[in-house]
C-alpha cells in the first residue's frame, strides 16, 4: 500500500525512524519498513546479508512492533534472528558477531508514547538518510513490492553473555582496586546489560538505582543529557559512598559519569581520558572528536602522540570518519563513544569500562583524575528559538567584527576569539532553534560570551539546557 509522503518523511528521519505509537507508527507501517529494509540489504555481498538480527527495548510497544518488522523481512525472503530485549550497543554487537544487518526497536530517551527503529548494515555500519533511509522511505511511500519465492525463517538467539564477555575482553578492570559503582539505569536497558557486564567482575560492588525495566519511566526521563535527570544518581552516590556514578539513557548506548563528590563529569573529559588510554596501546592512532567537544580533547590527543580529526555533530559523520580514517576511537559532547574494536559503533558500556579501569588503576579519587582533563570552562548547549537563524548568526558575527581570530563553517559557524575562548552556533535540523556552545578559560568569560551572543540573538532560550 502507498502512504502520504509527508507522513512517512515525518517519521523516517535523518538517522533513524521515530514517532508516536498508534498515530505515526503502527504494526502495518513497520511491516512495510521491514520489507523495504530487507530489499535494501538482501543483495549485499556480506555473508550474513541473507538474514537480519532484531532487538528491542523495554517499551510496551516494542515487542509487537519488532514482530511486525520481522514479518516484513521474512516476507521478502530473508531470515530473521531475534535477540529479544537488548540495548542498542548489544544489537550492534549482534550485527558485528553475525555479520548481518540489524534493527533495534527503541526511541532512546524519548517519552513512553514514542518508539522507533535504529537500522544498521552488516558489521554495525550505520544506515542514515544518505545511506539507505531515503530509499526505504521512497518505497514505503510508493508501496513495497511483494517478493517472489519462499518466505524466510525466524529463529531466536540470546547474545547477552557473549556481548558481556566481548566487552570485558577489550578492557581489563579485574586487576584494579575494589570499586563501589552506583548505576542509574533510568528504568531503561542499562538495567538489563549492567548486571551482565559489571555484575560478575570481582572487586566491583554494584549499587543499582532504577534497574526495573519500565518503558513508562516512572522515576525520571531516561535522558542524562538533561542535568535534572542526574539528580537522583548524584544523591545516590553521596548516600552510598560510591567511588563513581554511571547513568545510562533509555537504550543504554550513552553513558554519563558522576564523580565521588556527586559532580557530573564532562563528556569531553571522558573522551580525553578514553582517547589517552586507546593511544597508550597504539601510539600515533587517529581519534575523532566533534567540533563542540572541549579544545582540551584535541590538545590531549596530540600530546599523547595521536592525530586529532574534527567532525560535524552527529553519529553518521563520526562513524563515517571512523571508517574513512581507521580511527581507534571517537567521542561526542552528547556522551556517544565510538570504538574501532566495536565495529566503529558506539557503546556507553565500553566507555564506562574504560573509566572504571582508569579509576581502579589509581589511588586518587575520580574527581582528581578527571581534573587532569578539565582545562577550560564550558556553557553546555543552549538553545534559542528563532525564525530567521541566518540573520541572527550574521548579527552575532558583525558584533564581533575585528575581534575574531579565526572562523570556520564545518557545522554552523565556529568562532575563535583567542586565548582559549570560542563559540559555535549551529541550526537544528528538525526545530527552529539556534544551538550555542561556548568555551573559555574561566566561568566569567563563558558567561560574558553567552550574554553577548544571547543579546545579539534577542530570543528566549528554548527547551534544552546545558550538557553536564
């Protein structure tokens, strides 16, 4: 059946499929998406391309949607391997292990009413707008052609233990000092993967918070990017005397860190720490960082003998550069961490293992260790609602005329003001927003730049908030 283009394009976005269940996404819709995806990947040369692996999160709508997608795939003659409840990085692991395309049913940190699909090719290679999603949306709009020949088969495979073993094989933390680790799963898939990965490690005492899988998110949103959703973990760390706190988002592909004082650790600092560890085993390797991570990140990469490569914001850009350059690691401001040894895909749990290993190897508390990677102060991401983004950006640039040391347009506009001060302004792909990130040597300098840029934009900050 054909579908209205506007309705389909509203749900099939630049990086994934996402929408309101029952209104924008239902079983018939995902059946068609499954069929179109099968047609996209079935002629690929990878040995596993004749099958698709499917996982899903804890949302109440996920099992039935995953089943409908599987039926769409087998109707096109491909087989399906179901791994059941999974984190997104567990699905990526299965795609790499089986060398086949994959589909993960999740809406990540979005509210309970939403669901969606993250798709990948064999070996966890991303599927985005320019690498298949446009083809899929066109077929769903025009009607997915029926297949000739026999239908595929559906089988089940539990890969959780293999996933946990694989991650632990990449980072050795068993030789470190004992650690008390507080983990806030936010009622998301971290409650599924954390016990499997960390719960069996000698010397690790897990202090769980909200591990019950519940897609209604009864305690707080599973979005640690919003500082309000870290409050429970911060209190839990202090109440339990934990050495470290970890917070996962809904599908557990992102991990945020809180130190023993209950203070959030910047994802830029985590990126720098993991980069240093990876460069310690492969001197001269390439590390990717997006353009709004701290300037401390490329500085530290170079100091450790690595090559720093700057990327636009967005996982498809990072993953593309990871493949193009053979980078050993990549990090984003949003706490997505990418690893060459994990098929170039992102894994919050693998990043957590690196931080735990670094902490266990030293007698110093985490706050002191992370201070080594904190050279600048940052505003976090601030959103401004605008209707004429280009004009607002021009006004900001004109106000700094004569004071700009350097400027580039890799993603929006990045302005270097000298002496460690810079800011980036970029537009949202989906909303009428300008996103501002500022970094400088002191908090006072950051505040001054934020105030000045905000005055030029002359708009009320929209929903969002600062990155911890």
